[in-house]
């Protein structure tokens, strides 16, 4: 029995995300039998996609979008580096370092996945975390040998805030938009639509929904394969760079 497959939208680039939902929106509106079944969600889905595509246009039209994305990626890498450094403290021979690492990680784990937050909220969350660690866990940070990591992370976050403020000022002259916020609205509605259709297939069979399900699953498979290839290519590039930076000397 057919059903719409699950999909993880997090790795989708903004253009991929917008294009995926645009195609599904058009397929939904072109299939009255399916649209009638999910009428409770279809208009809000159309509205959400319209808002998302407008937000994407804002980002594409900004001369600061590239630097913003690069700056966000850089601070994400520094954050991961900081967390890994703290995790390494758990393996220390010194019980005091282990305890310090545990205390810091309890605070870090309370933050959750900042990547799911809008840019400005992520900046505020990270700034609050850094402030808390600097003021209340100074000794623990020092024990874990993470003072430089935290300092560089703070610099990166402050730099992002400055760059994002410049982009936001420019964008506000045209139209207000944040793609992350728009995506957060679109995805749950899509999942509700999929849940209703899958449930109707169980109740009434797949005849009315077969073509639409095939279309959605084709798009899911296409983008999933695209992302997997991109991820694999990125790993190959990193391995090649590592080999260049750290050549093996023949014995």
C-alpha cells in the first residue's frame, strides 16, 4: 500500500526547500480530489509557501547574503569545535577536569539545536550561553583548556550579529523576510497534509491518491539523492584537503 515517505528538510538549501514545496503545492492544487481531502490545510500551505518564496527573494536580492551564510557557517564550526573540546575533557585522566566538563555540558545541552532557530534568535541564544559560561564557569572553562575556543566563538558570534544587522537594514528597505522563520511554518503544514493522505489511504485505499503520492515521493527521492551526493562530495573534498595538508611520508 502506497504512502508518502518521510523527509528530513534540515539539510535542504533554501532554494531547494522553496522549490520542493512549490512543486508539491502546484501538484496539490492540480489534483482536486486530493486537495478536497486536505482542504483544512491547503490554503495555509499555499500562504506559507508564498511567504517563504518572498523571503528567499529577499535573501537572494541582498548583497550581504553570501557573507551572512559564510559567517553563520563559520560560527557553527567554532561552536562544534568548542563542544568537542569540552567532550574531550570527559576523557581526561584528571577527575577535576572530568567534573568541569560535565558541568559545562549540562549547560550546553540545555541550549538544544540552535540551527533550528532563526538567525537573530540563534545569535541571542549563543550570546547568552557565552555570557553564562564566562561569568559562572570561568574555572571550569580554564580546566578544560577551552578559553581560546570560547573567545573565538564569541568573536564569531559578534561578527555575525554585525553583518546580519547590516543585511537586515538593507532588506527592511524592501520587504521583511527571514527564510528560517518561513521554513518553520511551511514544514509542519506539509507533514499534516502527508498524515491526512496516508491515513485516508489506509481507510479508503490508494486509488484517488496514487498519482499525487508518486509525485511527492519522486521529489523526496530526488532531493534526498542530491543532498547525499553533495554530502559525499564534501567529505571527499575534505579528505583530499587533509591529504594535501598532511602528506604521508614514505617510510
